[in-house]
């Protein structure tokens, strides 16, 4: 039957076109998954200095050729609140609380800040108590500050880097 022959012909032409236009993708072009194990994280955090705020990269990877993501380990002793920060970049920070209890303020405006020093606090922000297991997403250009530490705290920061500012590790 002519219509059946036409359907088979069109399907064959379509299949040939797909095969001819398909470009093989090498394994190097595909993003690779990166593991950062719980044991790696705990060892890294345990090895951080305990006499100051330590915020250091564990792993930074390129995920799409033009976009990086990094995992930082942070130890913050109870005795050291530190200043309020506002990063004027497109980097989003995702905090995952590993240990401890604190009050985190986000949003609002920095108080008593200048180009050389962080702010002393935040006016008009949202305050929340954070504990082990909590996740907080802080977009770039958002003020943030631990206003109170009930204990030493340990946390991870996952930083997205759409501007490729971080050095891979």
C-alpha cells in the first residue's frame, strides 16, 4: 500500500538524519559527580584552628564549564561573633549546620560598616535560631551575621560561583 510505504520511507529518512546529525559526546565534556564524604568533612573541620573563625574550602569544582560550586568547612568559636557581612557578588551561600546553636540574622542593612571592615550588626534583618541539621540559603548581595553564639558552631557552606571567582581544588 502506498501510504504504508511512505510512512516507512519517512521514518527511515528521519532515523538516518538523526544518526547523521548526532554528535558523539566525549566523557570529558560531561560533568562528573564529586564526592565529599562525611568522614572527609569531619576530619577537615576537626583540623581547623580553634582560636578564630576558620572558613576554608574543602573542594571547589567546575560543574558545567562556566559555573563552579564549592564546599567550605567553617568552625566559629563561641567567643568570636565576628562582624556582619554583605558580599557584593552573585555567589549564593547555602549553610548546613553540622554542630552547635546560634542566632543568624539575614537581610536588612549593615551598621557601622565601611570598605575595609565588616559591619557591627544588621538593622531590619530577619533573625532565626539555627541548630544542627538546619539549612539556610543566603543569596548574593544579602547581609548576614551571627548575632549570638550559644556554643561553638561548625557548619558547611556550599557556594555557587557563576562568575568563576574561586580557584578550583
